[in-house]
C-alpha cells in the first residue's frame, strides 16, 4: 500500500495513527517534497485532497480519512479495530468521529486558514464564529466523555484517531486545557499513546511551517 500525505496534515495524522497501531506496512509518499509523488497523487485523485491510499495489490485508490481507516480495518486487520462489531457501539464511534471532524477539526482549520491569508483578506467575524464553535464543541465533548477512557468508551477506535489531531491542533488555536479538564486529560493520554507520539515526533522537521507553532 502507498500513502500520499503531508506530515503536518491533521487528516493525514488521522490515518497514520491506525497504520502505526497495527504496524501495517506501507510506502510513504510525502507531498511537497517530490514532484513525482505529487504527479502520482493527482493522477490517482484529481480532486487534490489528501491523504490518499493506493492499494496496488487490489487496484484500489481510497480517499477520505475515515473511509481509509475503515478500508484498513477490512483489508489490513490487526489488534487495533477501528469500528466495533456491535452495531450500537459502532454508531457511537462514527458519531464521535463526525463530532471531532466537523466541530473541532473544521473550525480549527478555518482559523488557521485565516491566519495564512494576507492581512487585508482576513475574516475576523468568521474566525470569531469558528472560535465559538470550538468552545461549544469542547463543552459538549467534556460532558459526553465524563467517565470514559477513550472517545467512545473503553476501547481506542476510529473516534480517537479523529480526536488526536483535532484536539492537538485546536488546543493551539483556542486553548482548552484550563477550562476543560476531562478533555485536557484525554489529550494527555492521546499524546502518550505510542502511535500518536510517533506521528508527533515525525512532524517536528515541519512544525515551524504551522502558523500557531509558537502560539
């Protein structure tokens, strides 16, 4: 399998976590470092978003982080299972996955994108709305996760793969540790987990590119 990704992309982190959880063999193709990799990626997925997984053995190209993770669950299974077998538990995992992607990752990315614009093209009102959404999401997640080890219960799942990059980045654009102790402790557990710790270590050569790297 070949993974086309960038080491700073939150959605790429989401896919790297389950790959590392199961020690799944794959060939990394880092975008931004090779014209050949970029050309291959665009030929496979002309919409131009990443990550993209190309499974040469099956002749399949898979996009969208949550779908890639489910694909890996079926075709490269290991001790880590992204989606529980129980239907009700699976629904909770998928719900939490959507909450982290839509209401944490989404507003965080909007704030970061605004920081990257020229001063005269920035959108203070949009940024304020995104910050409000993050605060609402923090409060909702703080309540839902009370008494749980992981995002959707006692097991590490797809929901946690979504939560790790979302919360890590969001905490840098709208800090949450002081007012949301359950989320803060949860993020500590995520950062200590071997698979995510590896992702965080691999980002270091690129970290200065992130506009909130120094606050």
